[in-house]
C-alpha cells in the first residue's frame, strides 16, 4: 500500500485535523500503520464527554449510533484527501470500535486483494486460523479461506472470506445491510471474546488489548483486527 513510511506523519496530521474540524476533539493518540496489504489507522481516546456520558448510561445502541454517524461523516473525505496528499489509493475504509477504552480502528484497503501480496507466516498462525474458523462455524459457516498478517508488531489482521450463509445473503438482497452488520457484530464479538481470545493469547503468547470487526458484504469478506499489549 504505502512503501514510504516517511509520509506517515502527513497522514497522522491529516486525520488529526479532520477529527478536530469535524468533532472539535482530536484523538488522544493516532497510530498509522501502512504496509503492502492495507493502511491501519488506530484512534485512541477518540470521543469526548458526550460519549463518556452515553457509556455511563450504558446505552450501547446510542453509543454505536453516534460513533457510526461520526465516522461516516469523516470517511468520505478521508480517502480522497490521503490520495491527494500522499498518492495512496484506498478503495474503501472499514471500521469498528472498542467501547471499553473508546478506541477506534480504520482499515483502508486498496483495489488489489490483500492475499495477493507476499504471504506472511508466523508462529501460531495455523492454530489461530483454526480457532477463528471454529468460532465462525458456530455462528455461520466455516470460511472458504482465512489469511492473516501483522500490520505492525502489535496489530494482527485476520481476513475471512466466504462466510455468509443464504439467510444473510437474503437480508443483503433486501437492503438490510446495517441491521445485519449490527446483529453480526454483537453476535460475533460475544463469541470471539468467549471462545477465541484466550486461546489466541496462548498461541501467540501475547495479551490482547482490544479487537475490532467489520465486513465487506459485497465481497463476502470479514476483517478481524487484534491489538496486543506492546
């Protein structure tokens, strides 16, 4: 995606300025992680007092709605600005939140499939893929293909392809994308936290800090991103 890492500060400044202009609140910390597969943008302490109040009220639906409205307001311009300033062509951004620490994750993907890049092997990879496959099977179906890569020393991206069942496809045909995304996010995150996180920590000998989940429904693909303690 972006070979020249000296351009990372430019992207960080762009994200900071856009967040400040749109929400009057810049993220407390912005991590930019480009590689041949994707562009990862990790936002920590992204929200202000309004979101903290929603969390205190434990109104998760309201929290999610505010988060998505904020990001959907930001993303249409972000990809074009990055291309304009850095020459990086991002076809689409995917995103999710980790409500416990108010962090957010944006993953920008290009037009080329991520698996077309050089395969990346690491210790524990097969075991991680097997466990994620088991959890996926319990909810929908075994993925047709699973691949993963380290976007940074502490960020693991797991991509599942071919996981939608006929019922889900029918929902999508009826235009129920957002309802399906909401239900799947709640269901899969609960299952991942319950069934997958502890084994993955064991297989990789790392402590999970946060994790994020989104889908490219039109490509029958899912992105699961783990952030580990450094």
